[in-house]
C-alpha cells in the first residue's frame, strides 16, 4: 500500500493554494475568538472580510512581481 503526498500547488507568482487556505483557516480561528460562539453573522462577515484581504495581498504580490519583471528600474 503506497501513500501519496498531497501535491503542492503553487501559482506562477509563488502564492500556493496551501498558503491561501492556511491564512483563511487562521483568520477563521481569529474571527471565532473575536465574535464569540454562536454569532454566525459576525463570524461570516469577519471571514468574508479576511478572505478579501488575503486576495488583496495576493494581488499586490502579483502586481509587484509583474512590475519588477517588466520594469526592473522601478
């Protein structure tokens, strides 16, 4: 019986899906602590905002890498 390691999926900018979901999982833990047990509306809003923030950070990384590749003097 052979075991297989989960494939490490990474986009061309070095931002892995594992990193994204790890950040999202950490933010969900933080949101749970912030909102308290049972406050689903607060929790959902918090996770959505954090997901948007994570995507913004990823887009910044992509944009920065693109500028460094295209315009190395900037």
